[in-house]
C-alpha cells in the first residue's frame, strides 16, 4: 500500500499485432501516477502519452469499470486481474503498488483465447459453452406465476453465488491447464440448484462439457488457481457439483 | 457463431471430466495400496521372521499374479491417462508459458507439480521392483517351510547410503503427491462441501505424512541400527 | 413529418388487450421468411432477439462487445418493479402505472406507461422461469423491498446485482437461440449507418471492430436497443463504450429524436477524484435509507468532518424537505447537492461533494446491522476512495446516470422511419421527464419480451415490402458514407486526443445542460459546442488505421456524434422553459427553489426532425393527453 500521492512505475506491456503476429514486451515509464487512479486509468494516461508522441496506443478491453461486465482482462505480474483477491482489474487502484515497482502486464492467455491485439483476446469460446446448454429451455410466455414453485432460500443463495460469475475468463488465464471448468461449473451449478433449471440438468452438463472440450480448454488438476483468481469469489464447490452431475448424467444417459 | 456441439458429445472416458475420474479412481487404488504396503512393512520393527512370513503369505497366495496384474493395470492406467491429459493441458495453455501466480493468489506447490513428482515416483517404483521383487533370492526356513528371506535383502540394500537417501528423497515426493492427491480425488469425484472439505484437506495431509514417514522410517532404521 | 402515436381507442385497461387482438399475426410457416436485425444485446435487445427467434423469425443480433453478456444493463444494482402485490400492501397495476407516470412528472404517454405496468408481472414470472435467482424468504417465496420513494414494496431484487442477473437470463435465452441456429450473433460489430431503402428501414452498415471491415446487413425490419446517450457528458455512470451512434445515425435518416434534454442525474455517486477520472461509480440509492446528507454551515469550513459539531452542520435535505428528508427523489436531491456546492460549502479535496454520514445509524443500529445492510457497498466505496465509511462519512456527488429522452416511437415502438423500431433506454417512451428507481429494467424487458414480438409481426405482415438485399444502392451509399467518415477522422492528424475533446465537451454539457439550466447558459452552450466541434474536425488526432482493431477510431466516431447530439440537447433544453423532472430551468421555479411545471404550454413531447447538415432541426409536438389521471404538482416537503 503506497501512501504517496503519486508514484512512478515501469511497465512491461505485451504488444502483439493481430492473432498471427509475434508478440513482445514493450517498456513504458508511468510517471506521476496518482494513487487514486484505477489500473485502467493509468493505461488511459499512458495511451494519451503514446498518442501525443505519434505512437500506437495499447489496445485493451474494458467497459463498465465497476467490476461487473467482465470485459477487462489484464494479467499483472502473473496474476489475472492483479494481486488482490476478488478484485477485477478495473477496481484495482494504484495505491496498491509501491513507488518504483516494475509491473509486467500481459493478456489473459490460453490457446482458446487467441490474442487479437496487445492485451485484447477472443473469449467467444465461453459464449459457445453457454449456447450449448447454459440456459433453461423456456420460451417467452410459458412461465407460471413466479411464486408457483417455492425455492429453499439456501439453494437460491447458492445459485446466486454461482450466477455471479462475470465471464471474464480469469479462471482460464490463471489455470496452468487453461481449463474453463470453474466457468462451466458455475453455470451448471447455478441452473441445477434451482428447480426451474434442474429439469434438464443432465442434458445441460453433458452438452456444456462437450462444448468446453471442443473449444480445447484444458482439464482440471485441482490446483485452485481459478478460485484464487476469480474476481467474484466463485468456489471450487461448483466444479465438484459439475463433476458428480457429469458422472450421473453419463451413467444414466441412453 | 457456429460450431455448437449438436449431440451429447464424446464418450465419458474421452471427456475432460471422465479422464479425471479415471485418474482419480485409479489413484484411490494406488493410495490404499501404498498405505497397506507401508503398514505391512512395519513388521520390520517386529522381527525378521514376522516380516518374512508376512511376505511369504502374500506371494504364496494363488491369486497373487492376478492381483499383481490388476495393480499394475491400475498404475499404468493412472500414468497413461495422466500423460494424456498433461499433453492436452500443455497444448491448451498455448505456446507462451505463463508467469506463475503469486501472493494472495498463489496455490500450493504440490498441486502444480503433480506431474513431476509423478514422474519421479514412476521411476522409483520401477527401480524398487527391480531391487526387491526381482532382487537376489535368499532362502530361509521357518517351521519347516522354505521361503524367501526378503528381510536379508532389505538389510543388505539399505546399507548403501546412496540407496537410503534416494529412497527417502523419492518417498518425500510420494508424500507431496499424496498431499495434493488425496484431497484432489475427493474434489474430482464431486465431494466438496464447506462442512467436510476442511477435514478432507487435513485428512490428505495426515495421510501423506503417515505414509511417507512410515516408509522413511524403515530404511533409516536399517541404516542406523541394523549395521551388518 | 407527422407524429401519430397510434394509441388504440378504448378504455385504458383494455387498450393493449384489444390492440393485441387487432394486430395481424404471421403464419408460423411464414415467420422464418422474415428477417429482423436487432442492434444491441442488453436487456431490451437480448430479450427481443430471443423472443422473436422463439417465435420463428430469422434474427441477426449485433453487439460491439465480445459477448452479449457485457451490455451495460449488467451494472444495474437496485431491482425491478412489478405490481405482484405479494407484500399485500395495496399494490396494483394501476398504482404502478400511476407512480411511474407521476414520477416522470407527467411527461410520458399514458397508454404506454399503463401497458408497461400491465406486463410487468409477466416479466417476473419469465425471469424466475429462466433461473434468475431473485432474493427469497425462508419460506421459499420471493422477497420484495421498497425503492425510490414508492409507498409499496414492489421491487424484486437479486442482492445488489439485479441487472446482472436479469441480463444473464436474457443472454442465456439469446444464446439458446444462437445454439439452435435461429439467431445469428455478430459480436464486435458497431453500427455506423441505418439503411433506408424505398422509404423503410431495411438494414444496417456496421464496422467489424476486429478487422475494421465495413459490412452491410439487410433485413425486413431493424430494431435498435442501443441504450442511452449519457456518455455525451464524458463522465457518467455509463460504461466506457456506451454510445449514441446508432440512434444518432437513425435520427439523421429521419427518425425523430424526442425530449433529448431529459437526462437523469443520480444523487449518490462517488465524486470525481481528479483529472484522470474516466467514469463515475454509482452507490445504490438504498444508502439514503440510513445515511444522513450534510455539508458544513459555513462556506470554506475545511475541518475534517469529525471536528465539525452538529450545530455547525447543515442537514439540508432534512431541513428543506421535512417529510421526505434524506429520501427525497433523485432529481430533487441532486439539485440540492449542487446548490450547496455552488454556495461554496462542498466538501472533500475537490469541494465538489457532500457528506453521506452513517455516524448516527451506526450508533443506533450497531456496526453489524449496517454491515448486513450495506456491507458490499461500504467495501466498494473503500476500494475506490481508500476511506473507511464506518469511520469517516462518505463523500457523494450527483452524476449523469440515465437518459429519458431518445428516439420517438409510437405505441408499437416504431419510430418515424417505417420498420425502424426502438426499445429500452434508446427510445423516449415510458419515463417522461424523470425515471423512478427499478423502472429501467422493467421497461427494457417489457419492450423486448412482451411488446415487440407482437408489434413487429403486425408491421411485417402489413408493410408489403419489396425485396431488398445488400446489393441495393442504399447499402452502397451508406457503406460509402461510413467509410468516408472514418477516413476523414483518421486524416485530420491534429494535435489533440479524442479524450481531450470529449472531456471538454463533457464540461460544457455538465455546466450548461446539466443539473440546472438557464437561458443564457444554454445559449452559450449552443455557441461553444459547435465551436469545439469545428476544432475537433480540425485538430483531432486519431492514430492507427481503418482496417484493424482501432479503439481510438471507435471513440472518435462516437464523440463526433456527441457533439451534434449535445447541441440538440441544449436546443431542446432551451425551448422547454418550464422545469420538469430532470430538466430544471432556473427561470421556472417557485420562490423556495422548487421546479415549476407549465402544463399549459409544455404538456407535449418535443420530437426533433433532422433537416440536413448545418440546418436547424425542426421540432414537432406530440401533445400528451391524459384521459385518466389528473395532473398534479409533485411535492416532497
């Protein structure tokens, strides 16, 4: 925690031109960075300087800047979303760093997340996992009264915990196997815990896991790096739930 | 957006989760074997006779070949599936190596190095079989029954400091492997509950320590207290 | 241009029902012959795309994000209203309708608002069926809370992340259709032109943000669900990429823009910390249930808050509005904060904030109760400001949050361009001059799930459209326009960055078209904005190239539109000399500084028609006729 008003940092930032390009680290000096800035605001400042000098600004994904959209995706000193637990890059503030530090900033890497440019990666594989089964098959207008099926509060709360995933892909980036099991497990859990979603839980888990494998994410070796990196605190419990449901669904499928 | 899987996908044993189930189920067998093996060897501290009779009882069982083949199969399937997933996982990571996570987001050393201790353990097991199972065949007779004097071989082998320290080194790796492996099996098979998981994690550590320490005590005892 | 609201005849309660019956249906076998483009995949866009695809229409959905799930609907915290009356506290469809139209200061269309209240219950049912984990009681039934000054508990919520959960529900419904092949999803595409061929909206031109390619897409109808234009102010609670380009391009192709000056300033945001500030973060309105708002009595009193004794503090909301106190509605509270800061009594380093103090609540309820109620918000505040709100009062200040204005639509949600439909925050329809809390989510989903699927069918069957594909000249021309404009931006190669211009524009808008407006200021804005726009086109520096990922170019193109839109906002604010809702004209206030509405002269929707480059837009009026309710003055004293 820096108590200073402003700090100076050295940044080693990954630069890559297009998914086929060969990347390299580029060094930037971040001077007089206010400790009130967020990590992304520091990048804004650096980009303004680059533009003024006639250079090519660093491309990075970002949007809501309040930790909910899941768009920001920087790996800072090897940690997806930086050093703090349950904090997305956009909520990480510069007072977290010390004057004179050197920071290495990379994209969320994985084979399934090809780099598009600099720190921007393609995470559409996660969307395809959802499209394969991460939903309740209920068309508009079919619903019964919202209070028609009581749901135990505990189940509902657990479902919420799983559903708070923001789909940023930090779990994949943090995993030495680039596995998307925490992401997939969170959605499998969210829907299976609710009576509305439990109806098709077998089909869902089979389809989502199949799609996950097809996207060439790795498998899990239970290191827990995903859980540590998750900005929303999604737990490994969700993955265990997916595993047992997958077994049950495989055994009973026809 | 195209490429959505239309059928229920690959079979269980080729899916990412299925493969982990196989690795985990095999691991249960090996883990239990390791514990019983360690406990049986504790007869070393009773007497050479007890040790040899125990050994003889095991190998004279008519089903021993079948049991050994099953054990070998379990071991090899565990190894083969691990190699398979490891190759896939390396590929999934992509060609650029990742920096390791640090600080509040770090994970245990033993969990990230499972493959490497696995390799050490694999060669250790091969060496171990060569030394003992296929080692010198001394004879001894108890109550008129001729049997193999495995105790004598053991004492002989553990006179070598190289062998003793290599053995200890390898067993420490086995301990690390079990430390992560035991709790990991529970997770893979789908047992994770806030009420029980802390206990399972402790069980994993305890199991690893007991097995490793038990195995280590034997060569050290021989080396320091059973000079020939 | 003639504005025809197409509000059905008959009593208010039966209008939608009978309209649904009278609208034409499409034979199921024929539905797949109709192609519909949906731009934007937030609550309104995703729900519309999913609902239409479920019916069998062929849908193409566009988002500039990498995934539909990132739309800014996701950031809504508080909740969603519905008149379920589960709390048994006397709620009804009529009461929800009345509260909404009153909250909007009687500047919304009665029939639309009634329909919104009418379909709200079905939204909750639909979302629960989709697996949205709303808060529940121990008995397993849904929990409700009160919100935004309503006297009933009608707000359904999912912790502080209601928007996220509702959006994920709609996103999952959309992705289900993508998986089934009924929706074609185009991500990382930004719409740059609306294509109007033979008098009807027939497609769009967009830019693939990854490759830079300019693409054309043709359809039988186009739906815009692209959100509001709050980012014109540079600093707002909107996400960085939220923009008005789609609706602005539609405006330039003939869609009237209604009530652009109706912008909502939310009172409880974390104040600006410095020049580097890139956006503002909202703190849920619920904090005002227990926090007390104050500033020092003396101007220039810079002592730390703990050293200012009670008798030297001015709890101004409690003083001015004894009956509502700290719970006065958004527009009123925001304005009061501004008055205090203008008097030189602002707090914090920038002096651009007021205190929201939990000292008394902590004393009364204890630390643990406060943590239970607001723990996550306190944490978020501390993360951003590095101050512990349990010990020092929070500093808050109003920030641009939502825009009630938008493209004009009729009862069928169709704009003045045939075939162009507009949903959610992008249209002007339901919130009048001020939106109530927990109503935006309701409107987005009502439009998408329950209104557009009916009205689009009626349009498609009755329109008798000729066959048009992307080879049509209108597409060529639109592509050309889009490309020329991008190239023009790149070719300036000036000395100032896009952000510098945007920040400057934001300051002008905030100063003159912000929380309180007056004739002189608005006239000044109408001089300064065009001047700055001139400079922009002379001196902006956009690096990079057209044919590759180029975030600066994206920004530049959006900011170029804000210059024009900002001018229209000022123009609209200037003409509306009454005060109503979020639009406060200093000339029109009561002796005690309250907003004074002028129903005689301004009970209408101002819809602006584009007349061409450097020509003044023409205003059309849709007069608001209230068949059922009595216009009343809002008072919170």
